[in-house]
């Protein structure tokens, strides 16, 4: 009878240890996901938002659909973009990115 009580006591402490190791493992997984996936993505989103806010008339841009153009007018949530002579389109700010060639040229100009 005493052996049965001792075995149950050992099983109870072992099960408690397994619960702690489970929670520690879950916390570690969350920390890894945060530092390797969530944090870099939010940082990238903030940089992209700041870049869009800094866009002004005359900047060369590319839309998410791959259309190259030049900003003609900046509105609250949209840009009016000239894509050809006398051809303008209105696009959401979220679908516009800075033209890579334009950004590289600006970086070269700053170095001079």
C-alpha cells in the first residue's frame, strides 16, 4: 500500500514538471516567432509607410500592378499618377512604391 502511495506521488510531480516544460517551450516558440517574423515585418511596414508619406509631386513610382509613372498630385489617401502624355490614373497610396532606379539615382546624387 505504501509503495502505491509513493508511486502516485512520483507520478504527480513528474506530470507537474511536464506541464512547466510545455509552457516554457510555448513561450520560447512565441519569442522566436516574435523576433524572427513579427518584429521585422512591423519594422518593414513602418519604413514603407514613412516612405509613402514622404512621396511628393514629381517622384517616380511603381504601382503594385507594375505601372511606372510620375506623381502629378498628392491627395489624402491617393496619388494622381501620370503614366504617359495626357494619361493620368488615380491609385491608392498603399499600392504605390518608390521607383528603384529613381531611388538609386537619388542615393548617387547625395554622395556627390
